[in-house]
C-alpha cells in the first residue's frame, strides 16, 4: 500500500486551484493526470526577464521588464499592426506592436497616460525601439526574473503551467532521505524537496536536476534489484536436457559462434534451480528464433512445457509457422493461441495444453490469461522484450508449478548505458554476428526531388518478380496525418501498378491487417505501403526493396528496424532512404551512418549520442515506461552509481526494513516502481 505521506501528490490534478474540466484536457495530453506528474514536469529552459528603469538600445535582443506610459496610438489601415507609442520615466520612446485583433483591444489594455508594467523582447526596427506583443504585468502579479519554459500543449501557457507546478511543489511533503549519506555528500546534492523547488525556480540548477534524475534512476535500479533477488531466492526447477531432440534437428546450416555461446549460457541457466532471467539481444537476422527453439527443446527434453509470447498476432503466427518447419519430424507438438481463436478451436488448444499434449505453445498475451492452464510450464520466451515491462515479467511467475525460467528477446539493440536501466535484473546475451549467407543490405540516400526515379526503379524491381515495402512518414504528431500520407502514396502507386499495391496501417482491425499481410506473404500483392505505427514484422524473403520516405525525420534505431524488413533471404537487398531538401547536421549524420553500416549495436550507441539529452532512445516505439527526469546523458553518469547504491541497500543496509530502506520504499512508490514492493510485503 502506498505510504500515506504521498497521498497529496497522488491526487488528481483537479485538486489544484484553477484546474477544471477544460484545463484538465491539455494537462492529460501532456500525461499530467496527478499532482506528482505536474511536479515532475520539469522545465526544459528559461528566459531571463531583465528589470530595467530605462530603455537602452544595448538591450536589443533581450527580454526586459519595465514600467511604461502609453502616449499615442498608430492604427494601420486594413490588417496592419496597431502600434502603441509609450515612454519610460526618462522620456525615451518605444513602440509596442500588436498584430491581428482590433485596435480597441490594444487601447483597452494600455489606456493613454496610465503607467503599466511591461515585459517582452526589445528590438530595434529601423531607427526606433519596439516590443512585439508584450506581456502586460498586473500590479499584484509576481514576475520572476528567470522564468522557466515548459513543454506545452494547446490550451496551456508556460506561465499557467509554472503556477500549477508551484502548487504541486507546495503540496509535496518533506520525505526521509533514501540516498546513502556519503554519496549525497560527495555529489553535493540538495535534499529531494529542495531540489524540486530549486529546479522549478531556476531550470539551470544542475545539482538539483541531477539529484532528481538520480532519484528516478535509483528507484528503477532498486526495483530491479528486488525482482532479481526475489527470483534468485525462489526455488524453481532445474531443466537438464539430454540432447535427444536437438540431435534429431536437421538444420541446413551450422550455428554461428554467437549462437552456440548463447545456447550454452541458456543451458547452464536452465540447469539451475534458481529461475533463469536472461535477455537475448540480437540484431535483425542474427538468428534469435533458432536460439529460442533450442532453449525450448531443452525444456521439453527435461519433461516440461515451453511457451513463446509475441507482441502481435502476426508475429505469433509467423513464429508458429517457422517453428513448425524447423522442428518438423521431431516427436513434439507445437500449438498456437491468439485472441482470434474462439470456440471449439480454442477449447481444444486449452485441453491439449492442460493435459500436456502440447509441448510448445506460441501466442500473444492470450496464452497467460486466467483460463489458460499448463500441465507443467518450465520455460517462457518473450519476443520483442521492449513491449513488456518489469511488472509483466513478474506475472509470468504464477503460471508454472514452480516459477518458470524466462528468456526475453529483443531485435532492438540497446546501448550498453541503457541496458542496465531497462533490464538491470537480467543477465544479458548478445548475438553479435550474422549467419553465413546473409548479405548486408545496400543502403542509398536519395533526394525526394527524385521521386519519379524511385517509382521507375520500383517498376523495374516488380517486373523482375520482386516485392517491396514503401514506408510513409509521420507527417505530424498524429496517427491521422500519418494514415493520410500512406493512403495518398498508396493511391499514386496504384495509379501506376494497379491492384499489386496493398496498404496496411494501425487503424485496421487485426483480422484485416492479417489478411493484407497474408496476401503480401503469399506474393499475391507486390508492394506493401505501410505507416510506421504498426509492426511490419512479416518474414518475406522475396521482399528485397524498402523505400522509406522522409527518412531524415526518423531516429537511427527506427530506421534500422525498418531496414530490417528486407535482407531476410540470400538475395541482394536495397534500402532507399528518401530525404528532404534541407537537412540538419544531426539528420545528415544519421543518414550517413545508415549508409555506412548495418551493425545495429553501433547504430544504437550512435543514436543515443545524436539524440542527446532531449529524448530517451526508443521510448516512443516501446511500451517500456519512459524516464521522466533522467536524460540519456545523465543516465550514462548515474546508472552504475545507482545500481551500486541499490545493491548496497539490499546487501548491507537491511533491505527495505531499516530507516534508509523505509525511505527507499517511499521512493519506489513515488516513481511508480512499486511493483517490486509486492514481493516484500511479508517482510
């Protein structure tokens, strides 16, 4: 149960003065549903409002606050601006300029002869000074000299948000200290509440910002340390395979060194009574599915069942077909279960699973519903691990007679600095070499001005019997415009290539999406136009061309994942990155790196460096909880420190039971990392 001391922070934002149903909407768009969310909505920058008593041209380009007296109005004809001529107390003139609206509005704000406190950017326009759309400061209004700038949504101003954060911080209680005293002193960090006050007062306060970032990273590391410790102490079941099924496998190739090494690591884990908790990272095409198949065969050899969880129905059925082919001829039964399975089909699968007739089950979240029972579940494989958080990983423990072993996989290479943040409770294996015969994808960057050339090249590709993906960009931050761009592109391509062109997008029903994908997989359609909000994870070796429009708008990690849709066979594959006419230095560097390398691990590290402090890698594409306060550059500095501090608390300072532990328990709830606390409620 959440500590009562935190209740004021976990109230809805409606308790804040001035927040009603209308203001709650833009707050919700920013993800600010609770008071704590508002308190943790940190400013990204600031403006300095310089107090002045006299107008000076040397202040041009700066934001000043000064008392001025309106003297005259100059109203332009038509839709021109309204200019209010005003003077400071020394008689110096400035023109206050208002565009749009009626002149009466400016006259009402600034009556002739009535001194007003004005704030705005002073500029030189020809021979005169001017301030465009100044803020008029009310007599009782407090105006900070350093004003924070917040991420906003339509219907909110920075000043309104600053007033709300002030209320939120005022509601925040003083909390006991959870940081180890020596570390806090060494880093010269202020207390938690003081840090919160300081960062909203002065966004440039590095120590306050660093302290809050550390708190979030520490809570995350502590939660993972607790989960790991709990998993390790639970008595699971050792699964020791005898090799009889693996010996029957007739693979047309030998395992790579990385695959053999990883299978050995997994086999060693499965032989222990402590449940395995391992993350398998592998680039697109590195052979993760085969490693997973070997792991599941070990479990079946040991007399247990295995289950494989995929994030979408399309991927679940793809894995099912792949495994059926790979394991053909072996005396084992592979089943599939997704949300689409109803009635007798579903009942038959559930009965076969409960009786032990099904050895390996592939499916979506449906395979862990309450109604699904296993005879003896020993191993769970989770594909596309970034879709499943710590809490979901914990729920899997309940499905076996003993806690099952867990192998999680991701095709999104994660920078080493972030692996510890997202998967600190797991052992990590990396498939860092490709199977023989895989050709690197040839990547070319081409200007959008040459669209006709690209369409002609697509025509030649289709004439040779090939298939292609065409990915449309996110035009704005909305799925609606994303879909509109895809529909428009599909129409223009259909005008040239007819019904060979198919469209798939995130708003389609699963059955519709599956049908379109199946048609493409069967080569009944040749071009698949897709938005980026869906999983285009179908394995179509014949699709050897992908065109990505406005590639300069994407991060490296997403570009690399999209490129991975081709290059799945032994043939030569091409990725065309269409760029806009004007490129930023960052976009130019991204596209150059994509052209230079197919190494996903190198790309992930570079993506983190290029994104910098503004954006945590992958959070937009993943379901994993984003860090609100800790930016990637901070995490690189704070992660190991937080990891060590969390281990120190558990190993030396009595876990969550001592004084610091009780404070740390509060931190887990404060940062929504309290899933791990449930494991310790008995203590």
